[in-house]
C-alpha cells in the first residue's frame, strides 16, 4: 500500500499553489502577529521611557531648586533664586504627565502620591532654610537641622524614583519575556527570519529617523540653554571657570574674558595670565589663594581688585567648590562676580551713614540744649513773674498788666513747645526696646495721666479688650495720651465727650493700598469720639509737624501731638490714618503688626 496518493501535474500544481498560498498566508499572519507583538512591546518600552524621562525631569527640577537655594544662601544674591522659583512649575508639569502615564497602574499611582508628598516636604524644607538663613531670622541650629533634613528627603525622593523605575523595568521585562515565549513557539523558517529581519530593519530605520529628529531638537535646546547661560553671565556680571586639578587645565567662560576687558579666548587661561590682571595691591594674596586651592581643594570667598586691559580698576569676588566626577577626576568649579557697583554703593552708603551719625550727634546736642539751656531762661522768666506781688500788679497800668500777662502766656507756650519738640525728637533718638506689653494697661496709664481733664469734662472713655504686642511701652502709652487728649481738647461745648477704643485682628490683604503686604496680620485699633470733627480734606496734613487746623487762641497746642503719633507708628512699622465728619466726631485708626 502506498503512503501518498499519486497526483497528476494539474493536481500537483493546485496542491503546491494552495500550500504556497497557505504558507504565504501563514507567514504573513505570523509576521503580522510578530509585528503586533513588537509594536506592543515598543509601546511598553516607550511608555517606560517616557516615565523615566519625566522622573528624571522631576529630579532635575528639584536639583535645580537645591542648587539655587545653596547659591542664594552662599551669596545672598537673589539671581540664584530663579531656578528655585521656576522649579515648582516644572515639578507640577512633570507630576501631571506622570499621573496620566500611570493612570492604569494603581501601584504606580500610590508610589507617585508618596513621591509628591516627599517633594512637598522638600520644598517646605527649602522655605525653612531660606527663613533661618536670613540675617533677620538667622538660627544656625535650625538651619543645620533643615539642611540635614533636606538631604535625607532628597535620598528618600531618589529612592522613590528608583523604586518607580524598577517597577516599570519589571513590567517591561515581563512583557518582553512573554513576547520571547511566543516567538519561540513559532516555526523558525528562513523566510520568516528574512521577513522579520526586513521588518526590524524598516522599524530600525524609522526609529533612527525619529531619533535623528529628536537629537536635532535636543541639540537646539542645548544651544539655546548655552546662549541663555552666556547672556545670564553678561547681565549678571559674573563668570564661571573650571580647574581640573589632575591635568591643571583651566577653562573660562566667554564672559570671564569680557570682564577682564579682552575678547573671548584672547589668552590661554593659566594661573600666571590671570595674575597679570590682578591689581598689584592684591596680587600676593591672590597668588597665595591659588596655592591654597591646590592644597586645600577649595576656595572660600575672596575679595580683590582687577586691573582690566583698558586700565580700569574693577572689584571682584570669587569662590569655588571641589567636585569629583564618576571617573574620580577632581574639578574645582568657581564663580567670579564683578561687584564694582555694589562696592561703590557700599562706599556711598557708608558716607551717608557717617552723615547720619553726625546728624544724630547734632540732634542729641539739640536735645541737651532743649532740655537745659533753652528751658533755663524760661524758668527764670516764669519765676520772676510769679514773684511780682499782686499789690504791685494792681499799681500797674492796664497796658502793663496786659503785657505782663502776654509774657506769662508766651513763656508757658514756649515751655510746652520745647517739651513737645523734645518728645518728638526722643521718638527718633532713644533706644527702641520692644517688650511684650498689655495694651489695656498702657491705655489705663494714659487715662491716669489725663485724669484731671477727664474729670473736668466728665468724659466717658470705653476701652475694649486690646491685644498683647511687642511694642515700645512708653511710646505706645504716649500714643494713647495724645489721641485721647486730642479728642478731649476738641470736644463740642455742652456735650459730654465720649471716646471708644476698640481693636480687631485683620489681614493686610484687606487694605492692599495702605498696609505692607509682606506682613500678613495686623491689629487695627480705632479711636472714635463725638467731638467737633474736622474737614476730611485735612486728614493727611494733620500728621505733618506744626500743622494746626485752629488758631492757638481758640485751642492751645503746638501742632506736634499728631506728628508724634505718626512717628511712633512708624517706629513700630505700623500705620495711622484719620477720618472725620464736622460736628459729628473723628475716628483715628492705628494699624500695628502682629
């Protein structure tokens, strides 16, 4: 019995054709399936690649913020804050992209949530470092704690990023393994290998074309970044340099040459050529610093003068830090700042400070004269007038009595004027010692000072609960005395004076045109009365020294009281405003920072 039937040529051709078609269809379907699997694997790879890229961008933004923070803390130059300011937007952009890329993966979504929480803590650490490195709120212990805590946070962030990268790599490996298993189950035919190779070549060509386009885009961005850095150096009047301590090769940025008054690459950057530009007064110190760089591997801040190629003297500040790359090469990175403008400004500021100190000494001399020399003749005038017996006054003519009365009144007014001027002067010259004080107690002290006139006018004064603030106690007490006394002085005849003092806490944003928006909280203290009031058009001029709205014969005074109030609020970084309605009363509002 024969194993195979006998086919004629026609049937054989048909069978071969059918088999060929079947094989062709099978190979085509197999190639199509392999192509689909390859596309799926490519998508997984691209997905993993995109996640890795976004995580790298996230880390890069945080590192930029960290670099800006360190540069700002070291130099106190606000230009270093630019990377820190823009890093938040970069972090948010990358986070949104990562959230979309991992939307179908609950595990990665949870990891991303933990990562974002760590990043928020890191930016909070940045803010605390800025706060405790500021000269006004400097606290070395807290700064060290936050700097060390920031380093730990960065390690946790890196660990979380590596964890997410590992998960994505596992997903990619798992998918590739499945793909390899499917390929191993398929028959290995030469034609299929050829088609697969051709397919891969085409795909590789396509991918290479895409990579070339991406490389062009990246090169363009790199060129823009390089130009941006060069422009930043020119605008910021600083330059950078690198010193390879192993090869002793030094590289300057183009702006380093410009700061020295020459064109870029005008000379070979070595120690000797740079020393040629250093001013003779500082050349020995700079040479010693260069030697210390080699031995100590760092360069602290050093200030010196440079004699440019055009013989112009410029003032420099330089610093450097040692870095070690992955190959173990030690490179010293440095920055040179042209601080000529700041230096000249400091000289001018010092001269002004000297003038201000001289003025303060002259003002102190004036205080001495006002409190002793000027008041002594007045005391003698008042003493001599008081010694004239009433019998002798009775024998004087009416004009003599009038003259004597005017002398006595003028002497008293001059005494009050000198006392007020002395008080106004002391608000500027005395030591400003802030003490946590209860304002209600200071208000009661003020009422005690004015007790005689309060009883005389039967005034009603109500004081609500006032806050406890760090203030200059005697100045705030004087503020209460002046404002309450002002309300009593300008009360309406035949009307019992009523004065209400109230307080509330407000936000500076409630008064954007008046209060300093850098201070968020203020205490608003209002003084309301039912007095005669004044024309609202004078609500600003009344705080000017010697400004009076009434003649001295109608109401006694020197025009200094409200000016003293304004000066006291200025000393407390506060504000005072006034408003009034004639014949209805006035309202003075004092804003003191929390």
